[in-house]
């Protein structure tokens, strides 16, 4: 059985860009799920098998940090790795994200090479 990815970003264009970049980096997923915010992401995680999440930080309704906080309280999904993809990758915000379970971060804009380097070891 292959792997599934969840892309979380309030911009549908950015979700498409991330998905294309993942493919260009050489990663193939059986299913690519998409969510526009943390609330949608939690619903998908509770109902679908997801192996890794790539999430933005700044989103309406529920941003990336709030998503990580809530996800960490749910036993059924708390161990699914989350990689942050954001323009905000300062030590303070990424440190906070990691304290709630994020496994790393990729700064926007990014290239397939960067995605391969960061995502590869997580798969």
C-alpha cells in the first residue's frame, strides 16, 4: 500500500504548487488530500489514512500552530508527521511549531531539490 499526503494551505494555487513540486522532487503518493485550514485538515486526518502533512502556518479559521496544538491532543492522529511550509520560518515560530510536533520546515519559495532534501528523510 502506498503513501498518502495532506496539503494544508488557504491558497488553492499554493496547494497545487506544493503538489507539483513534490512530484518534481520524485515523490509519488497514492492519494493527495487538500485542506484550506487546520479545521479541514483535522477532519481529513480523522477520516482518511494520511502518512504525512505539509501545512502552511498563516491560515484563516485555524492556522498551522493551532492545528498542531489540536492535533497533538488527539490520540488517533497525533503521531502523523507534519512539515511546515511557510514564508515564516524564523526560529521562534518554527520552534513553537516543533514544540507541538512539527518535524521540520520549508521556507517559501522553494524548489524541488529543497523539497527532496527535507521531505525525503521523513518518508
